[in-house]
C-alpha cells in the first residue's frame, strides 16, 4: 500500500469528492452564560496526606464528613487494594498511615503540590465544559470534582453519579522522570499535560452517562469506529476551543498526517477487508492506544480508527445540515444509520 508522507512544503489540495475534515465548519461556540454550574474542585489529595498517627480518628471523621463515601472508595481502591474473598480485617488505619508515609508516594504528592498549587484555571475550564455538557444534556447532574494522588494509575474517573475524580499526578507534563521510572510509555506521555484534564474529564462523563463499550464481540470494526466517533464528536462540542489533535489524543504532527492521508487510510481498511468483519482483535488493533497502527507506516498513530470514526460522524452531520441535536446523535442514531446516511468516501488529494 502506498500512503502519502508529509513533507515540509506548501501544497494546494484539490478534493475530488470527499471532505478531508472540512465538515468541522459549524461554529461550536455557544452562549452558555446563563447556565448555572457551581463547581469547586475539592483537594482530597491534600486533605488525605494530612493524616498522621496523633489525631488519626479525628482526621478520619473530618474526611468522612467532607467526602462521604468517596473516602471509603479511595482507601479501598488506591490504598488497600484488592483483598482475598472474605477478608474483612480492619486494616484501615495501618494501611492509610503506611500509604501517606511512603517515601515514593509522598514524592508524588510533593510534585502534585508543586504543579498544582493553584488550580483556578482547572476549575474555570471544567466549569466551562460542564456548562456545555448541560447545554446539550440539561438533565445531567453536575458532579463533585475531587483531586487525588492516584500513584500514576488513573487520570480521570467517576465514582457513582456524584463524583468526578482527577488524578493530578498524571498531568505533570511529558518527559517527567517519574513517568519514565513508572514505565509509562512515551506515546502516552504527550497527553499527560494540564490541558488534558478537561478533555479526559468530559470523556469519562460520556462513558458514565452513555456507555464506553465501543469494543465488543458482535460488532463490526466500522460500527465500533463510528461509536467511538460519536464520543469524539461529543468532545468536539463540549470542548469547542480544543484542536482536533487533543480531541482524539494525537500530536499535531499525527493529526496532519491523518488529514493528508485520509483517502489512503480508508483505502487500506477496505482493501484489507477489515471494516465489515466482527473481529475483536481488529477492533483493539485500530481503536486502542499504541505508538502506531500495525500494517501502516510508522507515522500512522495508534487509535487511528477513532479519527476515521469522527470523520464519518462529521460527514453524517454535514449531510443532515447539522440539524440533528447532540442528544439524538448520542442516544438515537446507531452506527448503521449513521454509516448509511453519511456515505463516507474521502476524496483523493491531488497535488
């Protein structure tokens, strides 16, 4: 397969019959000033690391009062971890004090305190995105936002319908030496930046409200790609200022490569007869994170199927005159209907 490479030259592209990203023309900025969102980011991480042996019971009562059931959730998931079936031994105090005194974990918390001493910008960005979320889904409940030290395990998550958790330790910025020592892959580290907090928070809210099982047996690759594309489209609109690269999680260079090679990517997937087969491993191959996409040139990023899925959904919305409400797109239109109406056929670039 011949896939075009990017070169540092100025090119004029004539599209014969496709869109190559042109369907992102609608103004995504909306007037959300009247939507009320009272958000305060709660610093669970700092409160938790105030534990000591002297007044443990008093501080634990404070944590339970302030954070409710989330305190037990955090201790169970991040401090104690999985326990043998039937083990109900009360090891809470011992485990918590060991956790907060661990030299390595305290170093992570010190880095959190350094990088996130002031989080006003995080609160502002999350407030704006949650306003957009409620603009499209007015009935959605605005969760409490709590920050944690996840010991490099989780950047964003939900606990039931009440709490949106943010693992601040996964947003220090790429090339942090602790990330290398923790074995975090380089192709993931470019997303471990402060700007991704907002984006990842909106993705986990989507997963909570609308489901995250795009990969499943009984689903063709193209259907899984479109389902992922719906999520990317949602992110595109609740984060109206975010570039395409951040929406899908690519670098700018990777995004430009995809835009230049959209026709060849689609051609590859068709010629390999991949799109309409129910093959779970193919779904993982083209929709999972990775340094690159197997079978394509090294410039092709992993998770390339999500990018194609987004283009399909954009084409569908363009064909409907962008008149389908976000709620209907997410909840009423399945992948087969979107594919049928989109008639996605990217045009070949002529230089």
